[in-house]
């Protein structure tokens, strides 16, 4: 993969990471600023349900942020775009669809097949 393409992926990943961190900060600020007292238990339950949903989303984003950081480390190490299983180059189309991937499509397909069996 040429240097220009790697730099484009690096910018994309950094942008995604910044967006996740910005959203997480906004969520924390919203939850700590809210001092709402709901006398109606149904309203309170609705708020709690919304908060739980928001926290589940942020947890998924936290995991994605870790994968993004790992991808950025692979870029720095010169290992980005190389399958960790077969050590072949991961297709650019796959990387565009999922830039944090560590497996080429063939190895990922095999991994999923093995998971179904076991």
C-alpha cells in the first residue's frame, strides 16, 4: 500500500477517534448536568432507559476507539493493511469498509466459519 493511501486511512481513523471522544464527552456532560426530578415513575423509568441505551452505545464506541488506536499503532509500525493471520495485504475495499480490521476477507470468513462450527 502506498504512503498516500496509508496517510488517508490515518486521517480517517483520527477523525473517527476524535468524533467518538467528542460524543463521549458530550454524554458525560449531559448526564452530570441533568438534575431533573421526575415525580412520575414512568417518566423516570423512561429517562433511565434512555440513559442505559446511551451508555451501551458509548461502551460500543469505547471498544471501537480502542480498535482505532490499535490501527493507528499499526500505521506507525508500518503493519497497517497486513492480515495478522496469513500476512497477506488486506484489500483496500475491505479497509475502506472497516479500517480497523486486522484480517483479510478470506481469513475473516474462515474465522466466522470456525466460530459457527465450535
